[in-house]
C-alpha cells in the first residue's frame, strides 16, 4: 500500500479504512493518527504543512496532547483529505479560528485524563441523542470525591460560614430527623477540620475549634438519631476535645448532656447519670443556668426511670429554679432548651411516678409542650405526643390516647429518625393492653407497620 505521495500530497484514502484508524478518527484520537502517518513515511514537518500547524504542535499532539477545537479538527480532516463524516464533523465549513479555539488546539492532559474526556464526550452525545441506555447499576454506587480545597489563610468570615451551615443543618435535624441531614453534617465536619491546617490568628483559631466542636456535637446527635451509637460516641469525644482547645465549658456541658441522652435511650442508666453529673459540673463552671436546668431535668428523668422518686422530684425542682435564671441571646446549643422542653421533661418525669396526681401532672406537662411546638420541631412533637398518648391509655382515656397516638405515628412517618420509632415501643405496649378496643388495636397495627414488624 503506497501511502507516501511523492508529490507532497495527502495520504492515500485507503489509510482511513482500517478498523483501528476508523476508531481513532471517530474518537478524535489525533495523536494516534499522526503517529500512524509517521510510520507511513510522513514527517512532522510535512503533516504540519498539510494541516496548517506548526511542527511543535504536531510533536505535542504525538506526545499525547488532545485536540479539542472544532476548527482545528476541520483543518486536519480537510488537509489530510479525511472524509468529515469519519470524524463526525459534518459537511459545513467552519474555518474561522478564534483565540479561544487556538488555546484549545492542544490540551495539556495526561493520557488517562484524555481518555476520560473522550469517554465523557461520547457518553454526553449518546445520552443527549437518546442512543444510550441508562446504566442504573451505577446510580447507587458510592463516589470517591476529593476534599474541597481550603484557603491558605482564613479569617472570622470563614468561621462564621461554618457556624451558619451548622445552624441550617441543626434546623433540618429538628424538623426532619438525623437521617435527613447526617451525611451533610459529616461532610461539613470534614471540611471544617481541614481548615485547622490554614493560617489564622489565635482568636480565629479558638473560634474555629469552637465551631468544629459544635459540628461534631451535631454529627454525634444525628448519628444517635439514626441508631449509629458507636459513631455518635466518637463524634462526641472529638467534640469534647475541641471544646477543651476552645476553652468553652458551656458547649462541653451540652455535649455531656447529649452523651447522657444516648445512654438513657439505651437503658444504661448508671452511665447516663454520670454523663449528666459531669455536665452539671461543666455547666456550673460556665455559669450557665439554662444548661444546668436542662441537665437537672434530664437527671430527674433518669432517676424516675430508675424508680428514685424522691431524687427525681428534687432534681426537677432544681431544674425549675435554674430555668428562671436563664438569659437571652445565648448560643444555639443552649438556647434550644425552652419552656416547651421543660414542660415535656416535667411530664415525662411525672408519667413514670406512681399515683393519679402524677398522671394528671404528666398529661398537663406533655399537653402544654405539644401545644407550644410548631413545624420547626416536628421530632420533639412526636416524642411528646407518644408519651402523652401512652399516659392517656394507661389512665383509661382510650379516645384521647388513640387520637394523640395516631397523630404521633403520622408525623413519625414524615421524619428520618430511628429514635422516634424506638420511642413508639411503650405506646405499642400500652395499645396492646386494650385488645378489645378497635381503635387501640388499629393504632397498634399502624405502629407495627411503621416500625417494620
């Protein structure tokens, strides 16, 4: 096969007909094309004369650089007399060359990246034109994403950005449950931790430690909410270390409270008491009465579960005393504990104590907390409705109990929280204590269905 024309003309048309050459033309693999022509006796200089390119450009393309500019591809096709259809270029003439296209004549890319670009272009064309079937098995596979680059230096605005994102994610957690935002919290925590390598002032460094501590605190809480208790403990431990670096005892007290709640939920009451007690110490050191009130209220709940009635009432009284000393304008990790939360915990404590009087106080406290809730605190509403319904069923108010229970189940189906499903357990047990009542039987069936059996 004679491909080297003695008159300086283009290669013989037969060159473009081999399967490997047709594939290279279709994929715009100009590096292969030029190297093949060199093997056929065409020098770099001669290829450049035919395609109107410099010899240095030809050399770079042979070395693996990719040609992307449409006008350059046209010049190569026309100069070498390659049928345009072989390269998917159509028959229109677009010989104008812009400065942008000149810049794109060669792409400094590694061979593997160049192949990725070709594959992406092929895939885009196939999907756009409707010739590709979706590769649905790839949709659920995890992506190996690199970390977002951090700046060399950070300032107060960067820390404020972290705090802003934490507030947003915390609001999502309150409203939709940890399952709706945990992955975003974890990603934000990773990004914030990477900022510890950045240059900043000592003041900004301390604020960064505090912001990271609060993010780990939220990461631990959302992990707890979806049942990942080991991960929750790890994040809470990291949060405590960051609060120590930030020298903030108030946030440390809040983290200890949340660790106590994890163990209270799991029934590890002695461990829960110890975390609450450590939190009390940190809260008192911080001169933070609202946090101290929150910790005493939760301590009362733990004592009530353990049957320590006197200690439960004593801790509840201390919580009420400290609550009235609370101030306005406090950080988010403190300010969330309001009158509705104290009413809810008061109701929870009395629901666990014996006697009709305590049952009445439980209904009053829980009903008041439910009344004070709104759409921003759906998960708390579920917890309190569940406890209220359980208490009403225990005292024989079947109509009220089933109404509150059905509302709790409906809301629980709208959030992503394993914890809400766990907390439906006592309500299910109370509903099953009335097997001859159709409404409570239907409520029990709804709970079983929601919890998956």
